[in-house]
C-alpha cells in the first residue's frame, strides 16, 4: 500500500471586518495560520515518474486558502476548517481527502476603542479537521481542537512534598512555592464545537483558585471540570511543563528574587475520557 500526502504550511490570512459588521461579541480581526495537506492516488505518478498531470500546486493551495477566507462567514476555527476542507474537495475531484489545521493569530482591542488592536496571547487556539470521500459524500476522519502555549504564574498556594526520598533525591519538600507552569491541551468532540473561550476560562479559574499538592493535581482538576461543564467534549488531553523559576534569594514567603529555570524541566500529561 502506498500512502502519501503533500500540501502547504504557514499560510497566513487576516480577515478584517473594518466596519463593525461582525456579530456581537466576535472579534473583527480573524487571523489564522493554516496548514493544508491532501492525498489521493491521482498524485502517485508525481512520486514515481515525475508526471504532474493531476498535481495541484502547493502555491495554488496557498491562494485557495487565502482567497476563500473572504467567503467564510463564521468566526471559529472548527467551522473554518470544515469550510475549507469541504470547498477544496468540491473544487478538486482528484483529491481523495484533505486535512486542514488552523491556528489562531490572536489580536485584542486596545482599551476604549473598537478600531485599534494589539497582539494577544501567548496561548493560541487551534483546530484540525480531516475529511475524505465516502462515495458521493464526505466522512470525517479526524477532528481535534486545542489551545497551545499557556504561560501561568501563581504566587503561592502550590506545594510539592511527601514524594519518594532516596539516594538520588536532592529536592527539598516545598510547602508554598511560586509556580510557573506551561500548558498545552487538546480535545475531541463527537460534534466539533467552538469551545476555546470556555476552556480558557476554566484553565484560568482552576489555576488561580485551586491550592494544589502537585501539578498533576492541577491538570486533573482542569480536565475533570471541562468534562463536567463542556458536555460536547468526549476526550481531553493536557500536558504541563514545570517551568518554576530558580530561586536567587527569599525573605520567607513575603519576598523573593527568581531567575529563569534551567533545563531540564518536568513534563506531566493526562488524558481523560467519558
């Protein structure tokens, strides 16, 4: 069996609704970084003989994504991926399947204005959708959404103690540390839905409000709450990095000077399903 794919990455598009015509609550700046991958037997001769008769140039894919963004009327990544994949397969009969990945390029308005913006983040939502032909219809092969790049700092209320102590242990018990944590997460839905705003809210509220005995406990609390409150999610995966800063000097728990943590870092993962 031969399996190939090809496509275009880092396809950037910004759709600006400059007259405030977007629905209430939606951002007039819709910025995306897209990767489009396609596959099909029609493209196999390009690999074996260099025959490009049926080949769709990746430059054409770039133009397709950017120009069709004008015709997308939604405001969420899941609908955007579905729009592009469906339109692409309708346009090019030789493509048997298409996978679209879109990552937001977030902008937020400056205070008190609806016409001036600045980059937001660092966390960015993303969505992936793969559609393939199934006779005259299209079937969903894979669909995932997520948010990458959370950078979270908690001043106190984070502990880590009671772990195994042996000849390799140098870390002291810590009852109250300033925790610096990075977090990526993604989820599956039976019916893809735009849940990034609700997920962000849960991540922020749990991190700020939950006093923990470990990072594992924090991400478990986040995942459990997401499954409880966001019923469309069927599976969620969270991966956290312990990037807690190195201590330079402290005066008890009241004042401290810290510097960037040296590598290596702790990596902690969790997958929860219904």
